[in-house]
C-alpha cells in the first residue's frame, strides 16, 4: 500500500514535444505529491508539487495533473528541451513528510 | 549556505568492513533522511530523523544504523558491509512546518562493496 507506480520507465521526445509521465498510488493517506528531477551524478531536486485539493498545478512549462478518485497523477513537460533530459521521480508522502515513498523513476531523453 | 553536504563522495569497502557516512545541513532543518538509490528502484528510505536525538526506521533499515547527536548532522553507519549494500546513498533534509515538506538532497555517496 506504500508503493508508488511510475510509467514509462524511459521516454524519448523530440525537442518541442510534450513529455508525459504517469504515477499511481494506493495509500489514501498520502496527501502531498512532489516531482523530483535528477541529473546524472547529482541528487534529486524538487521540480513541482501538488496537494490533492487541486486538480492541476502549473509552473512554467511543467504541469501536474491530479486525479484523486483514480489515485493517479502525472507530470507534463510542454515544449520539451534537451536540457530537460534527466530522470524524473514522482513521490508521495503523509504524516507531514516523515515518510516519503518514491516511484522507480523515468529516464527522459529530449532529442535536439 | 552550502545546503546539504555528504562525506565521502566515493568509497570502496571489502565485505565485512565498517564505515560511516556523514551528512551535514546548514539550513536548520528538523527532518533528515537517508536513502539508497539502485537502478530501476528509485529511492528507498533507510532511516530518518524528526529531530536531534531521534531516529526511526524507513523501508530498508536492515544492516544500517544511524545517529543524530547534533541537529545539523545525520550519520549512517554500516557495521559489516555486504555486496548488497553497493549503492548510491543520498541524504536529504526538510523543514518542520506542519504543512508540506520540501526535501533538499545532498550530492550522494557512491559505495562499492567488494
């Protein structure tokens, strides 16, 4: 019940295209859903996050869509750029952040 | 402001050896975490701490011990290293706000156990 599923495992997108990564969770106690971006050799860094009281959050080219009834959320990267090439992790947490659960990650490659 | 730092960056151990990984943060964060990252498995929580002097087990605590004697430091110990502990270890810290937590990660420690 703690698991967060993430798909696809890898994604190749042309420059200017839309990248979409999907995540699903089971634990209804989760109430905070962040996305992290990780470049090779670096630690993950928070990209964008959402709470279940909203269905969508947008920050620049990055948008999270959240479907509470389906227990699913997704990351959309509009106008994808080669600099967006990285591994993306979705995560979920409850209890005020005492225990984070991460998805397995999606390796995104944006072709020039 | 260095954020979250980890020492060492890379280490090679022989099976049965012990070592301690050090995490330090200068953001006055209450929460600190240790994760391991393995290919295709994302990050898995080993141990975490909600304040100085407190620690708790995460998802994969076996074979590891931790200590939080000072608020800014979180130590991860391997008493008897095993090849299964070959991984990249990340430390993270976050505020205690009662709202939603943003975790700040260190650069990682790459550990190879032979």
